[in-house]
C-alpha cells in the first residue's frame, strides 16, 4: 500500500469467489472508522454516518506483471511528498 496526494494504491489478492466491490466496501468502511477514531480533525470534518472516501474505485488484474505493479505502487508519492501511514 502507498498513497499519493489524493488517492491510495493497494495491491491485494482476492479469491475468485469474493466480489471486488465487497472488498472495497469493507476496506473503505473499516479504514474510515479507524481514521475517524485516530484523528479528531477527520471526525469533525465528516458527519458520523458519512465515509471519508469517494464512491468510486479502480481495479485491475495483474497477471504476469506483479513485480512491476509492486514497484509502481512503491514509487507513488515520491515525486511530490511521500505520505505513508499505517491503518492497523
């Protein structure tokens, strides 16, 4: 996982019997709760029931280019200002 100024890059493996939209929904809802608990300014910016993430997402399969994708994710944010954080 790595971040850029306005988005997050996450490489995860999802079993074929699990919907990508379900995984994204869970990631967004859980990370939203964790960030709201950790940072007061986020709690103050968003109404309790509202999430902090936008509605959309992008998903793609990796195939044989897994190492290239890992390098791309690791490189994100380095051209501007690195912004790394841990959710757990």
